[in-house]
């Protein structure tokens, strides 16, 4: 079965947003954020010096790759996609490009991406990686500075303009060459076969840069798909908008809708708006019938636990689908 046939047949996957942002869990200095937890640094405009100081406290001693993958298998999922690096710039694998990673910067000192890749092979499901190729708030030339403001308290932008306010003189190409491109090569060459690379928020990179990244994926991982959020019209399949549930049947091609199990991607301690098993099955059937895969996200906490309500509902989903 080739990669396109596999993707069409997979239909249901697990997405995982996990990183330093699971420690503040949607709160900072007594204030709670109303938005998605993995954007906590941007929402509260936390300086890198303070945010990176969370790393010595990040010690997810309850993380168990086999348990996570077994949960996905039990739920009837056929592939797993986890954040190797999100917009905060912190890598969840052992990167030689930047010491801002889980092995070098935390007391945990384990490469969770490698452990999950091995567990997926062991349990017989495919493994893919999310990588934020444009936004990187740890970098003075991280992307997003051409896009203007987002949501928030009137001043929030896509780029880190609290540590690095001179947007007019930022040069994303410097970040791309020094960090993005070499890290993408790392994730493509260190973890065995990957089913897909899930890029995100293309705001700054050029057509040539999108093409170069896509070519890298296909060079090092010939059986790996690239999603459309690589930007500039590139990609092997289309990622719909976050939590987008189309009513129309998709045309020929490959499509996927990534959705949350509550109202956040990264862990928020006070977000308890969990979808029921009935609702998840309803959404899966709706999307699959219209030609889309359903990529359902969970957000583990700072100790490495997938929240118990997520575990319970996914087990119920698996029982009803079996």
C-alpha cells in the first residue's frame, strides 16, 4: 500500500500537543488565559528568560510511551502525530541545533520523540511529527512579524515582539537557515520511518523555502506525506482549519481535520469541556463519510499524563468502534 492509499484508509489518528507550556497550564502569575494553552507565552508576553526558566522544573516522570500508544490503538486510531517543536521554540527531542530541548535543558533528559517512535513501531501504528517551521518565539528572527496582530489584550502578535520589538528589521531567513532547516533534517533522519510531517502557521516563509522543506521531506522520507500548512500552495494533503468540520464532500485528494478533545490543544488545568464518546464517534463518521481523516488531539500534563477524562472517553470510543 503506498502512502496515499494508507492515508485514505487510516481515517482516525491521535495528535498530541506537549511541551513546556504544560507547566503553566494556561495560567501565569495568578491570571488565567481564555485561549489555547500552548500559546501561553505569547498571550501573557512572557520574556524568554522567564519562560525558559521553566525547563529545570519540567520533569515528566510519569510519561510512558507504551501507555500513550496503547491508548491510541485501543481507541481505534491508526497513526500518531506529536509536537517535536511548537511555536515556543522548545524541542521535545534531543536537538544538536539548539540546547533548548527536553534532553539538554530539563532534568528529564529523555528523548520522548524517540521513545514514542519506537512504541508506535512496536504496537503497529504509524508515527508522524508536528514541527513549527515559521513561528519561533525563542528566536530574534522567528517568523510571524509580517502578519500583524492576533487576538488577546490588544497588542498580541504572531511574532515575539516583547523580547524582540524591532519587527521591521527582522529577517526570517536567518532563523530558517540557522535553526528551522537543520532541525527539520534532524527529525527526518533520527526517528525511522515517518508517515507525515505536520507543519503549521505559514506566515513568513517564501515559496522557495516551502519547496525546499517539502523536497527535504521527500528526499529523506520518500514514504512521508507533507500537509498543506507547509505554506505557499505546497503539500501532499490538505489540513483543514483548526476544528473545521466541513459539511460538503471533499473532491479528489487527501484531507484531514485536526480537532481538540476539549477546547485547547496544549494542557490547560481548568479546561474540562470534554467531548463525549458519542460526539467523537459522530464527528469521526461525519468526517470520514466526506473524505477526511479525523486527527483528534490530547494535551498531556507536565508530569507526562494524558488527562484521565481523555483516557476514559477514548477507551469508550474504542469499545464502541470495535
